[in-house]
């Protein structure tokens, strides 16, 4: 699972068959502390509900192509869900003094 923040939308003039009606979002990948990392990417929004400034989780590569309906369309990244809450507590990691 990869985290990202929606920063905009992409308007496509020509779409591959099977991607009609699927929103394309401009996403900034972030780490578990919501700090930007890497370059902006375009994600096909399989949920059809993500909007600006929302924290989402997405998949890449083959998993992204299988996440949409119809499945196995040619996409590199696909939104899987919208994050309601994120708790980034590093203190309970195994091997670092945790139980």
C-alpha cells in the first residue's frame, strides 16, 4: 500500500476503452508522516470519490491494472481507497524495545 495526497485532476482528451468515466487524479506520493516524496503521479480513481487535498492509498503496476472495473486496463497507478485516519507511531516496532 502506498500513500498519496490528491493535488489536482487530469483532463484526458482521448481515453482507452474501459477507462471512460474513471477520474484521473494528480497525486503527490507521501510517507507515513505525510511528507512529500518523489515526483507527482497520475492515478486512475477506482473509488470515483477522491477529491482535492484528500489522503489516499494506491497501488502501482500490475496491481493497479487489476484494481479497476473492467480489470486489467493499462494504468500505472490506481486509487484503492481514501484514508480516514492515519496513526504513525514508530514506538511499537518489533526489535526496538517493544513487546
